[in-house]
């Protein structure tokens, strides 16, 4: 299932990870496993935030994705199912066939 992972990083912990130069390694370790379709970085609610779209193959994968962000960055992590336009079109076709 395609999901949007939002990672809001605790400012103090992210500052330390930037100073210690560990932030890129944390991101890379997760990205190497999930192979994101897209990743964008900005701010939300005044916090450094990553927006990552990837295919969550199984719900049991959630801890291995979320824990590095929780433990290394004190992050607030959310997973939200999302669709691209092809998914929406297919869903609407299914809806129309009922």
C-alpha cells in the first residue's frame, strides 16, 4: 500500500543529529530499506519535517520504519494511505460498477 510517511523531528534532537552528522545516516538507513517513490523536506508546525511516499508492503514493517526516527530524532511519525491519480481512477471505476 502506498503511504505518506510524515516525520516531524524534535528540534533539539535534530540539531544534535545535524551537529554530530548522524542525520543523513539515519535517513539513509531507512531509505535503503523502503526505497521511497518520493521524499521532500520542509517545515510543519515549526519543526523540520520529511514527507516520504513509499510502498508499505506489510503492517509489520511499521516498527522498522518508524523506530529509527523515534529513537534517533525524537520524531512524531504518521503513516497515511495515499493514492496517485491512476489509483483514484481505478477506485472510481470500481465504485461506478456497483
